[in-house]
């Protein structure tokens, strides 16, 4: 049988149709192959990365759980207990709830007279071994309440500065506490304590004094 150039052979229509269909299917096959496979969006990243993140989180959570300590209120119990103990100690001591003299000293006096109470040569007189601190209690209370200015001799050196009055900044309890601190516990100072009544009395006695004391005026008043 000679070759047919075309599919127009009317004698074998079925065969021709079959051929056509086969070639059409083949075409479709090709077409189907050309359609891209569904693929993951590149931005989503590789799977091993997600695995890595999850494993890291698990390890981190485990680590924190083991080593972080506690994040609950019991962490403060140490402080609360300490506070309660201090309060109890203060309540049972004679000066109930009295402010701490050393704290007041650090906050209000040490900037000039220094934490050691040694002062600064030529500028701020020392409180340690000072006759003004260890001597006449009324005079000392008076200096703290009303201030001091002008030339004053302390421990053999002369100072000429101004010390502010503290009457407006401290109540009698606080004045008492800081004075008892500098008289009995600062450096080598060992004088007797003063009493709250003394502070109240001196405050009244010096009520009208608007100017700071001078060394002269102190001498005349409290010889
Ligand atoms: C701003 C600086 C300053 C501060 C703060 C200060 N003082 Fe003074 N104080 C002085 C100066 C300056 C003198 C000397 C004044 C003069 O030259 O007349 C002095 C003198 C004194 C004196 C008599 C002199 C002596 O050395 O004994 C006493 C006591 C004293 N101060 C106690 C205190 C106490 C207690 C406090 C805290 C409550 C305090 N001062 C805070 C500057 C200060």
C-alpha cells in the first residue's frame, strides 16, 4: 500500500480519526508538561529553617525554665521580710520609728562635711572631734536649727563660710537623730546622746532668730 500524503483517505476514516486523536493527546501531553508544577512560594523559606526555629524555641524555653529563677511575687519576700524585721526592731527600740541619723547625715550633711565627718580643709569644718559637736548640746542644736556663718575656729583652723539653717527642713525627731549620730557614732566621737525635749526647747528658745549664728553670738549665748 502506497503512502497517503494526507488524512483524506475516505476508505479508512476510523483509522485516520484514531491517528488524529492520538496526536491530539500527544499535543495535550506536551501542553500539560509545559504547565509549571505547583511550587512553594520562595519567600516561605526552606523547611529546615522552620524546624531550626522550632527546635531553638524549645531549647530556649527549656533553658529559661531551668535557669531564669522565678517571676512571681515570692521574689520580693526577702525584701518584705527584711522590711518587717527593721520595722519590728525600730518598734521595739526606745526611739520608736525614729528616722535613722546616719541616713539623714548622708543625705543632708555629708555633701559638705564629708561622709567621714572630717570636712574639707579651709572650706567645711570637721565634725569629728569638734568642740561644737561634742560640747554644749544646746549650742549644737542651735547651730543645726539656725545655721552658722562668719569666721569660726574648729580644731585649730579658721573657717569662714555659711552653713544653712535646718529648722525648716527637719522636724525635731530628725534633728535629734542626726545630732545623736554625729555625737556618738561619727568617727571617734563619743559624747552623750541628747533628748527630744532638748531639741523642742531650743527650737522654741531660738524661734525669733532669722539670721544664722555667728561664733561671737554663740559665745555670748552659750558660754
Ligand atoms: C552646704 C554645706 C553644708 C551642709 C550641707 C552642712 N553644713 Fe554644717 N557647716 C558648713 C559650714 C560652711 C560651716 C562653718 C560655718 C562658718 O564658717 O561659720 C558648718 C558648720 C557646722 C558646725 C559647727 C562647726 C563644726 O565643724 O563643728 C556643725 C556642728 C555642723 N556644721 C553640722 C552640720 C550638720 C549636722 C549638717 C547636716 C544636717 C550640716 N552641718 C550640713 C557647711 C555645711
